[in-house]
C-alpha cells in the first residue's frame, strides 16, 4: 500500500488547512531521528470503548483515533452589529473537513461535508440564550455565538450531531479573508478553469489557465451562485483544484527557504480560532507524519431547493452512520 506524507492528507481546500500544511511541512524539516514511536499497548489510557450493533454485527470503537474539524469561514464585511445580530453574526462555514487520525492502523481518514447539508443546529435568541434545535444548512451553525470560540463550538456540535454523536477532539477554523495573504505569500497560485467564470472576472473564460493574485484567489474559492449550475458541489471541485496547486507551490517555497512555514504560520495566526495548542499539534502530527493517506470521502445524498429558495443537501438515510462505522469502529469478530 502506498505511503505518503501528511502534507498531502488534509487538503481538499481552505485557509484552515493552510495552517496545518505549514505546520506539517515545518515539522518535516526537523531531523527524523527526533521521532521515536512508543511501543505501548494502544488501549493504555483509554476508558471503556463504546460498542454498537449495526445490521446484525457488533462493532467496537477504535481505541486510538484523533478527530479534528477543519473549517473555512465566509463572513460578509458589511454585516450589521445590532443587538439582534450580536449572537447570530459569526459568518458561515463554507468548508468543513473531518480529519480522523487512526494511530492503530496508521491511516488518516478524511470526510468533506457539504456546507448545505441539512442537520440539527442549536439556535440562539437575541440575548444569546439557546432556543432549541432547528434543521438547517450545517454552515449556518457557525453564525451563532458572540465570539469566534462560541461560533466554533456551535459548529462542532452540529457536525457531531450529523455524525451520530462522535466526539471531535480539536478544531481549527479560519476566515476566507486570510486567503489573499496566503496566496500572495506563495507568489500566486495557478489554476485551470473548468467553468465559465466571466461573471466573477471577465478574463476567466472556460478552459483558460490563470495565476491568481490577491483578492482574485478569494473570489475564485468563494464564488458559487453565478458559476455553472451554482451548486456547492462544483465549488468543492474548485477548492480541490486550488489546494492541490497551492501545495505544489508551497513545496517549492519550502525548498527555497526552510523558514517559510514558520513565518506564514505567524502571519495567519490572528485569523484562526482553535482549541489546539502548537505543542498538541506537533505531538499528533509527529506521530502521523508517515501514515497512509486515504482519499477524501463524501456523504451520499441529493440536492434540493428549500422553501426559502436556498440550496439544501439531504444525505441518504444512514450515510453518516455508515461512514462512522466504517472508519471509526472495528468488527468485534474481526481476526
């Protein structure tokens, strides 16, 4: 089975992933002799593992899986700050990626969640009180709360609800506003346009290849409704295109200047909300730097237009639980 570096693991797109990419590659510049794998029983330090029965088969929770949520936030610059909006103005999570690091099988699983996925979201009143749970696009969970940490926690709760109550260990959430700075630090990122994007930029014709600079990069990854059929599914393809090329460009920068990652991390730090310390990230990533990277997964489902005129993505029945069972649990009768 092919092995690769973590630097290729966590990306489909997003400024949030940029931070982790920089950290990963920075760690890879370190002497590999610094990494000593501990030969201990993997169940050490873990409590009672959850058991579930699914389709007549009993499964047990894997003992050593670290689960992160990576998110990219789109927030209007001209959002009002009235009392009614104080607790509902955190912006939308347009990019959501679950990264599950399985230290037992030495694999990294990825699940990208469509921002229009319908699920239960905790809502807040004008005074910040929780008013219950409503079914809405999962991206809206981030809009609730007064601080970036509040916004992050409500996003985590919505994702955990969608994925049948899994426990997310850490989150790293960053605004799309960081994209121009990241993009230009790389010297620009070149992409191939699969769609006609002339409504966004007159020069962006279908089939052309362009190098993005400054705000162009943000426009490329944020545009949706006036491109193609206007679905988030098409935008997710552009996200992947951008990050693949950005990573290649980043690798070139690293070869030219080993200190590049450290400088970029520091410049983007103010744009992120996280509950993970650099020490914690270093520990996890050093363990996983040579793990097998599995392809990005997506929940199956269908798009529809809601009564309010906005796009909705309805996952197929049991699609979420099947992903959780397949990647985060093992069969009890497995040899």
